[in-house]
C-alpha cells in the first residue's frame, strides 16, 4: 500500500484510495476495531466460562436440569433441577409485561401527542429517573411499602374474581404476600421505562402527515390512535416489549425480596405465596452453596443467559427493523 | 345538541363548553373521595373501582355534548392514558418519597463518614454508618470506569468513523451485552475466579460491573458522535487531515459534552448494581481502599446485607444507605441531564 501511494505521488497523478493511508490512521482504525471486536469476544468469553463451569452439572443432570423440579444438593448423587424457577421467571415476566405494556404505551402517547412540550420534557425525565432507580431500592420499597398494598389488591381480586383459576387461592390466610403477583408488579415498574422510551421513539418518528391526514379525513383521536398510530408503530412497540421481557427475566434482587421461592412448580396461581425466578434463586442459594452446587448455579446462569440472549436478539432485530433510519448513516 | 365543532373545528369553543370540560376534570375526584369516606371504603381501591368509571362517564358525557358520538371515544382515550400514566408517576413518587422519608430517620453526619466496624445488628443508629460503603462504591465505580470508558468510546468511534461492513454485527453484539442479566455478569466473574483461583477483591467486583457499563457507554457515545454533522468530518478530510486527526481535533471537541453524558449514564447504570457485587465481593464492615486484597463494601451490598436481618435498626440503616445511594444516582443523572441540555441548546443556537 505504502509503495503504491509513493508511486502515485511520484507519478503526479491523483487517485482515490480506499482504506487508511497514513500510519496514524492505520493505528486509529486498528485499535478501534480491536475494541469493537471485543464485544464478540466478551459474549464468547462469558459463554465459555459459564459453560466450562456448568458442564459437569449439565452432564450429570441431563435434560432433567431444566425439566425436573427438585433441588437436593445434599443428596447422593446430587439432584439439581430448575423447572420451577424457569417457569416462575416466565410467569413473572409475563405478568410484568402485561401490566407494563398498557402503561408504557399510554405514557408514550401522553408524552408524544398530548402534553405541551415543557411538561413532556419533565415527564420524560421522570421516566428516565425511574429507569435509573437501583433495583435494590425497588426491592426495599417493594418489600416494605408496596407488598401490603399489592397484597390488598390481590385479596380484592381473589374475593371478586376468585372463580377465575389464576386468581384462586387455597388458603386465604397464607396467600397474597410474596406471590408472583407482587413480583410481577415490581418487574412492571422496572420495565415501564424501557418500553416507554422505545415506544416514544417510534411514535416520534411516525410521519406527522399520516396522522394529520387521518384527522383531516374526519378520524377522531381514538380512531387515529387505533387505526394509524398503533399499526404503524406496532413492530417497534413489540420490540420494546421484548426488550422489557429480557430485562424482566434477568431481574434478581428486587424479586428476591418480594417473592417466596419454592421448588414446586406454581403453574398459574398468581396469588399464592410461592413462585420462582432463576436469577433470584442463584442469589438465594449462592451464600451456602457447596462448590458442586455452585456449578449448578453456573448452569442456571448459563440457561438464563441463553434465554435472555435469544429474547434480546429478537427484540433488537425487530426494533432495528422498525427504525431503518438508525442504520449506518 | 348540534355537532358544529365537528363541522367547523376551528370555531372558538364557547365559555359554556370550557366550563363543561373544567367540571368534568375537577368534579369526579372530590366526589369519589366523599363517597369513599362516607361509605368507609379503602381509598386506593375505590380510586380504581369508582373513580375511573365516574371520570370516564363525566368525560364521555362532555365529549358527547361537544362532538357527538366520536367525542365519547376520544374522552375515553384521554382519561385512560392519563390515568395509566399518572399511575406510573404515583408509583415512582411512592418509591422516592418512602426512600427520602425513611432514609432521613437514619441520616446524620456520622452515618455518612463512619464505618461499621463494631456495629451489631441491634446497635443504635448513633454509631456506625456507610462511610466505608460510599468509599467502596466510589472505588469500584472508578476502577470500572477506567477500563470501560476508553473501550466504550473506541467502540463508538468504530461504529461512527469506520466504513467497515461488520458494524451492524458489532452493534448487535453490543446490544446483546446490554441485555446481559446482572447476576449472570456476576456469575461470569465467579466462573473466572473458580477457574483461575484468584481471590475475591475489589478488582473482581469491578470486573463484574464492567460488562454492564460497557454497552451503555458505547451506545450513548455512538449517539452523541452521530450528532456531529458528517460534513465537519468530510471537510477536515478534504483539507488533507488524516482520519485520526479529524477525529481528535474536529469531532471530539464537538461531541465532548455528549461523551461526558455517556460516562455519567454509564456510571448511573452501575452505581446501584447489587447482584454481581454480592457474588464477587467479600463483605467488609471496615474501610478498605485496597482493591487487590480484602473485602469491600458497596452501598447496594450494604443495603442488601442490612435488609437481610429483620431488626428495626438494621432496616433503618438499609433505608439510610438507600437514600445515600439514591442521592448519588440523582447527582449522576442530574448532571448528565444538565450537560445534555447545554449541548442541545448550544447546537440550536448554531443553527
């Protein structure tokens, strides 16, 4: 390359050269691309180390690790199975998303289309602040302040809608507190900012002419929202919801405080005081775990990572496709 | 009622209509509270079960009088979105208020600077504090920042300055890391500890925070570098400057505040992380500033440890530490906002 450049310079002709010419530029691009490739490296490294540690457990437990529901680290041979926690994580994430999605879309709509600019800015700041709240603080609040309130809501749901299986409880004395219902609410509070900011971004990029056109044709606000805004923004909003889902699956400390973790699959009874969450289970068992059980927890982490990785990949593909202007500009 | 507002939407709304709207906004709340008080109902519940329908009815009626049938749907849309949004804000303020009010009970000067060396769960609040945890958090955050910020910036530079085809892949992987559950990040470092036999110390804690900070810094930095007009760069290149000089002399000064925001948001992301630190740090109740050896306490793990015991004083300590942590987050977050705002107003002025 260098030779070529010298040749070109000597010949007096100028030619467009692609790629960096000077030594400084070469170093500049080389070092930044090393940093960029570090992101592949990091993902591979995480997977490799977790897999390395988890392998013995995965081998000895087989598919039972994700399908069975017993966790007996003292037994010979050891039985480590994760199904109740996996299912519990899914249930909680699902409750969280169900609660958070309407709230987030409302907030995004309010900020983008209803509030005057100054108020909209304040509302955006508040939502971002909610995103910045450490999860341990939300856990503390959830345990001491929110649990009694949400347990009360749960009781009322049970009293009036108890005939629906998901709101049924066996024993009203020992239910409601530490239930997936409350954990779902805490998770919802955490993922509202994520879904809101993605939805707002998508809403703000909708062509104003489209909305004005719908209004000019005699559409009401409601019909514009339902027939124009939502369909146009739907894929982006779904991507945002999936991002929230990924976050909800990985939530650890806050759920650890507000949920009673039990190694028994709670299929659908949201108000019973038993549930599970993989991440919180890792935290709960870690303190007194033997080295072998720790490997089981690594395997649990690996499963969790793979699931969130898939959810996030899917979410990002959808969000990026919904925002073509974000591609390499 | 005629629906002349539908036919001529530019017509001035009459005073009567404005009054109707005002009534529909103002009346339902006190009315419902009165009913709830008289009937002795639970306030939060009656809010959802009575207030929302009443408010819907009132707004729907006004909408119907003004706009006919379509007014009802619009009113419902406005009431429901406002209600749900208010609900989120109420939850947020509930969190903030409980942390501030409960935290203040534990707060005192010595709570800020003393450590917890001889403190038992039942020791009165006059002794001991979070001094060691504040220092620990600052130390951890500093260590993480030293590595994560240059790397994140370099990623952002690669994503904005190079023409490489791999950029989309890099971006996808960075986004994938940003979805990494924090507890898995802790487990990852734990796996390294188990595999290599290095001891748990401040360094391992910082290592566990690193994968969480990196994607935030990279993403925000990329956004702020993108905001610099590409013409500036082309002009510099056309004047014969090499790429790296164009970056350091032209783009970097223009994007300075944005990059600072990236650092601050990255800090705000990790300062409250708990799970990775529980897995990778040994707790310590005295002050330790050596990141290579010994236990280290951070504010989030302090909250976690004290919440685990159910004594009142321990819980008070947890609230106090939460307040300190919240203030720390608020400072980082607020300064990121202020810097960000300065930048946007400046760029507006230029245009």
